C-alpha cells in the first residue's frame, strides 16, 4: 500500500508540471509537506472539457452512495479496480492524478519489531503523478471531494522493499488517464503498470560523461551567460545573422539538453517562459549557480530529454544546441520533442555537420579531406577515447523521421566558419570549416493537423 508521501511543490510548479489550464489557486495551503497522511486534504489534478484544474480532496475514497463514514480506502488495487463495486464508476468518470515528490515504504528488518522506512523519489527529484480516483463534492451533504491512490505490483527495484507500489504515470499515460472523453476502462487499464526504472545504456554513459566534464565547461557557460548576444556553435555565429529562432516573447520554450543553460538565459531575457532539462546534475548545478549570480530564474529539470516529465503540447518552441541533438537517440527524442510542442510550434536544433561526421577520425586528430566513416547505417557513434555515445543519421533518414513524426522542414542551415574564426576544440580546423560545414541547424515546425 501507499500510506504516506511527500508533496513539496507550490501551485506554479504544479501548474507547469501537470498542464493546469484553469488558474484557480486553492484556498488551502500548498506549502511543502513531507509526511502527507490519510484523511488530510491533498491537491489532485482533474480534467473536464474546460481543461485541467487543481482540486483539494480528502485522502480516503468515499463515494456519495456509501453510508458508512468509517470505510474510506486510501488505495485501490490496479488488478481489481475496474471490477470493484467501490471504484468501478470512478474508473469510468472519476480518474485523477495525485501530485507527489516522493513516497514512503517500510521494509521488515529481521530481528526487529519496527520496520525500516524508505523515502522513494524519481531521479533528479522531479515531480510525478500517482494514478488516482476521486469523488466530486456532494452539494446535498456538503461532503468534500475525496480520493484514493492506485497501487500495483512492485517493479524490480521496489520489490526489495515491498511487494507493491503506487502507480506512477509517465506523461503519455497521464494524458490518457485524465482524458474525460475516455470512459471505457479497457482503454486506460494498460496505464496501471509498474514504473520502468531502467535507463537506456547511452543515457547512463552520457550522464557519467557530462558529470565528469562539467568543470571544464563551467567557464564557457559563465562567459555565455555574461553575454547578451546569442551565438551558435563552436564558431559563435551570431543569431542576429542567422535568424533561425522565432520570436519568443511571451512564448513557452524548452531547451532539450540545456547544459549550463546559456541559451535558456538568452531567451528568457527576450521574454520567453523557459524550462531547461539536462541529463547531468553537475551541469545543472553550474546553471543554477549562474541563475543566482545573474538574478534570472526559470525551472531546470534533471532528466532524460527522450522522456521529459511534462504534459503534451506544453511549448511553442523546443531548442537544442549540442544537447539532445547529438547525445540522445533521434528515434526517441524527435518524437518526444513533437509531443511537447503545440500545433504550429517550432523545433530548432544544432548538430555536427553530416560531412564533418564522415570525415572525423576516431582519434584526437582534426577532420581531414578524406571520408573515414560509412554514410549508410549512421546512427550510434562511439569513440575509443571516451565512454560517451553520440547519435546522428543520414540526411534522408532525418527527413523521413521528421515527416513520420509530424514535422515540416522549414530550413537546413549549414554553418560556415566566419573569416578569422578560431576555436579551442581540436577536432576541426577553421580552414576545414571554411570549406565544408562542420555544423548544421535544422528548423522545423509541427504540423497543425
């Protein structure tokens, strides 16, 4: 069962994370709570035709038809919830999310009477939503809304502590679970599964790689934050010359693989409502320090840009400069970026030039004028002197991926190093990059239908 949990987010954080569109701040206090208990009022997210809204509900499910006030279950089993007389109607029309930042489970300790408590959180301490069921307020009796959290069998990680766990939904499952148009239980029951805890190998490798390299990039991040002139890539080509980023004033923008978040800072100063996500806690520590130093605040999430814990259609622009664009698998991060974009939203990202990739040797030597890599089959790139993993695709495969994901191509900008340019990166020379594109920027737009 799930009998205690933590909820430390204020309304603004909940609204961002769960896509709350009805701006009604509950009267109840939403300050941090580290030991939420049954029968207490808790925030839940519900949806109707008017959008998503936050409701305060008493934890303990009590439908209006139930006479006894003593029976108010705090949990519902995923295996029987659709056939239980207590919960069946709510599965059809009373589904909700219960926001949380963590939960508690207790493990028996041999030879001791008291169990060992464990506080369970997601990687990076990000907010998440339990699958829940709720009852609306009863105007006849004045009874408040009530709710229950759904549990399922524990995954391999939690099974070491307890045989059950609360159902934690990913963003896709959240949207399906909350959809008020869905009333057939068979359409939502597949959401009620144990949380998958396995990170892909390349995500784990790249996380360790960038945590280790973060110190080397702190200085670059500090210099970029101190500038108010956005530039692209290792040649610092000014955005004012390229004009690949649409107007961001008043727009919702996410930077996928933000690193030290200098692009996020540049766009926030231009009026964007920014969110950054990065795989490296160390990079984010640098970014948060620079936020404090420059007096600029926006959410920074620790996570994998292939699985962003935010709702569908939350952003007008997704941007990446050497972030998700090369460190994430395009077959995963491109569809994820599309999911996050609103219809008509833009995706702009910079990556290594395709020709450069074909000419870059597996050594510290710079790219030459000879092809050293096969073009067909380009996907995962590994280097003998690094445990990191990069990704790219042949151009035709990029185009097919964009189209199949619902994107239209606006432009492909192949960058030429400016006259007199220099770089501290050893893998390409200015002379090479004056003749061939070492970097390229894709501009794309999510189709309206």
